[in-house]
C-alpha cells in the first residue's frame, strides 16, 4: 500500500470533508424529536407487555399456588 506524507493526508481529508452534506438545523431538530417519540412509544409498549406478562403469571401462580 502506498504511503502518503502528512501534508497530502491532510489535503485529502480536507477535500473529503468538503464533500460531506451537513444536515440543516431543522433536519436535526426533526430527527431528534422523532427519536424521542419512538423511544417513548417503545417504552410504553414494553411497559404494557411487562404488565401483561406479570398479570398473567400472577394469575397462573394464584391458580396453582
């Protein structure tokens, strides 16, 4: 593999960073809000599943216990 000197490396990094399309403030805000919404919905879902399993297991244990 060919080795590049540090100056060439820095030039290549700068040219690659210039190609990056950075998100707008609005896009960052919208995706952040969506992440919080999905995390909340996931937490509610798993809380309900936990409640359902706990209630069912308590019912089974009360029936046989």
